[in-house]
C-alpha cells in the first residue's frame, strides 16, 4: 500500500515532521514504496555531491548506491532532530572520501609497480656483492611466487609498497586481523623457504 503520491509530496519542502517520521518508519519496516520515495527525492542531489568530489560518473553512481544502502541500514539510529538531507549527505561525503582514499592507494600502487624488481638496481656495489645480492633477491622472488595469491599480495603491499595494515585492509576489503594473520603465515612460509640462505 502506497503511503504517499510521489507527484504530490516533496519530502524536502512539503512534508511535515509527522509525515517524515511515518516515511522513515515505513522505510525501516521495508516498505518498498517508502524506500522509493526516499531514494527518488534525494538520489539526484547525492549523485551531484559525489560527482563534484570524485569527478567520475561511474564512481559517483557507486557512492549514491552505497549511500542509500548504508542509510537504510542505519535508519533505526537516525535522530530526527538532524535534517534527513544533512544526514544523508554526511553518509555520501564519507563514502566519497573512502573512494578517494582507495583511488590514491591504487594510484600509488600503479606508480610503483614497475619499480618492484629494481629495488637495488641503482646502488653501486662490488661485482661479488652484486652477485650475492642478486642471488638473494632471485631466491626471495622465487619464494614469493610460490605463495598463494592471498599471502603474496599482502607481503608485496606491506614490505614493497610500505602500506599500513589499515591501508592493506582497505584495499583488499578485509578486516585488519585477517591481514595480520596472512602476514604472519606468509613470513613463516618465506622463512622456511629461505632458510638455506641463512646457513650459507
């Protein structure tokens, strides 16, 4: 059952506090018509906000969807003393900033990717030292490549790209405890694999 006629009701300007409370209550209850009213009223503004921050329509569209998903989950905790529009825009701003952080991390990875295999290339060393160093680096990369993807990527991000645990968790969209666990497991596997180098 529809609770409002969309063409006649503007939640921003014409809706009373009682109507707004009713709309929110029905959204929380999962009423599809109420959710549609909420989305239609604010989606354009939220999209424009995200686009102004990100400059990418595809990302802005993602943020818009993420904003409404987050808002619908958080509606039970919404305090009506705060403007609904301001509340939604705060969520949109947080999601936009999160996208910016991820973009910067990815750009940093891309800018350094071509240098991973040349970490020591510019150092001036004696031929004998270079041979030993090259052998160790080759052994390290062989061992890294023997790791499964989940463990190899966290090692690369942590020790070659110097990302923090929090940044790695954000890039891989897993919790920080999982990153710690994968790093510990990867270090143990690498230690076992490279044990012969320490005996020489």
